[in-house]
């Protein structure tokens, strides 16, 4: 087995500096923006009563041979018809991700087809997909019993209530884009973050949690940011993003120490300290490092490409609008994108609390939608779909402006 950076995965890492160099090298791949991806995640509910706890047996029966091994040991995890693998999160949320594509139209068609297939599988078991970024009906409850999630839950519970909510009750829409050429990467990285508050406000739909009004437009964002701050919050954007990400990865706590049957890590152990020998006789390997990177949950996660993680899941086909919008924006001149996003840049918490009711978030959302709809045709999507998405985006802004004026 060989790691993605070319180093033998089982080779021990000699120092923090060595680990940092590896992270900076593998997490930001450079080249012309070419591939697009999307991952859809939903909470799952009983059709007759969304408040009922989800049963792992019912979910595994519904997914059949598509179930992941984390839910059904030994499952072949067959892909859906268009190639998406079904994965299951700790609380029973389901997620699909079709293979990345050079064509936005093909990506949308394939994702829509596999989402419809998943919906049908669940409905046969009287289960339905949720419509919100956070479970509005039930308290968090972990149904997967694998060591990874037991260790993460144990680590997060020490930090407060948000970790279990993020793990077991949240559902997000993730959009994946190439990092771009080396001279573009820093600007694309900044643009994805500066756009974040406006897009969080535009698509926030997770106000309720376990039957109560949280007072947050996106309580999913509140839960995610609060899970393991500052490592789940937006990072500083000054300097080289690859070097900054590598430093952050070294300073983040180790959540899973994959040794034996129980993966609980010592409290306070960071990966940098582990790489520098804090655990005598136990040096991390490159495989341990790549696993550690999979346990980091920032708003945008570099994985060789850039995985945008800050959007609430959307009901029905609502995921298409933010996917087309963000893809189109990242094809526009970056100075125009940054100017449109600028009024709300950095206003993550006001966006999550107030949504478009925050004046500056609304201003940025309006400017972002105006720019985005001008360049939607750059996605190559069907003209009819582009027109429908443009109308949908403009309606969100207009409806908010109308409420504020009344």
C-alpha cells in the first residue's frame, strides 16, 4: 500500500516537520480546474413518524447490498446505478457521492438519478430522507458501533454538546472543486471562504433542533463550528494556504489512535506532538497521518481538491442551485467574486445566527447572486435549468428583502 504522496503508508514519520511537509504536498494539487463533484447527505426518518429513533436494522435492510461495511460488516457496498457509493454517518445519516466529472450537466444528471434510486430504496422500507441541515425532530443518537465513531464521540463529548450533534444529527451539501493552478490556489481558497457567509445565509434551513427553535438560521453551522474549535472554524487566510493547513493539521488533536479494539486517543495529544515522539515507542505512519486528516472538519477541507462543507443540505432537488451557483462563481474573475462577497466576508457567525436577516450578509448574498446568475452559462448546464436556478436564487433574495421592507 502506498500513500497518495508516494511515501510508503506504513513508514514511520520522523518529525512534525516531516509530517507538515507531507500534508502541504498532498492536500493542494495544482492544475487547470477540470473536475467537479458533489456529495449529498441527509438525515433519515420513519415515514409515518419522523420523531421515532432510527433503527440500524431497518436502515441496513433498506440499503441491502449498497450498505457500507460500517453498517453491515462484510457488505460488498455495491454502487448505485450511476456510480455513487452510499455511506452512513454515525447517527444513520446517508450520503452519496457519484464519481467526479468534467461535465456539470453529467454530474447533475448522475447525482439526481442516484438520489432518486436511494429515495426509492428507503421508501420500500418506509423510510424517507430529511429536508434540513440538522435533525429537527430527534436528539443525537449514534447507531454505528465502529471504533472510529466511538473514539470521536468520546473526544467530542469532553468539549460540549455540539460534537454529538454534528456527528449524529447534521446533514450537509458538499461541493468539490479543483484547487487550480499554483498561482490561482490562494485566491480560490480565499474566495471559497469569503463566499461562505453569504452562501450559508442563502441556503440556511436548520433552525430547529430536537423539536425546539434554536434561534440560529443554520444551527448545523453552529454545531459544526462548536464541535472542536478552533479546528472546525474558518482558518486564518493570510499567507500560503498549504503551509497554514499543514500547521493546523499538526496542532489539531488526534481523535482516533488506531491501536487495538478501542481507538481513544490520549487527551491533548496533537498530531505534531505524536510525530515528534510524545508516545514513546509509537511513531505515527503516513497512513495514520492520512487518517488524521479525515477527522478534520473545517468549512473548506483540502483533499487534493477543495471540499466545500459549509452548506446545509437542501430538500428535494434544491442542491442543484447552490452547486451551479458556486461552480459558476469559481469560473468568474476572482476579483469580481471577492468584491461581491466582501460585505459579509468573515461574518460566519452572524450569517449562521441571522441568515439573510443580517444586513451585510443580505447585501453580499444579493451581489453574489447577481454575479453568479450572470455567469451561470459558464457551467454548460441546460439553458432551461439555468433559467430555473437563476429564478430560484433571485427569489430567495427578493423574498428576504420583501420581509425586511414590510
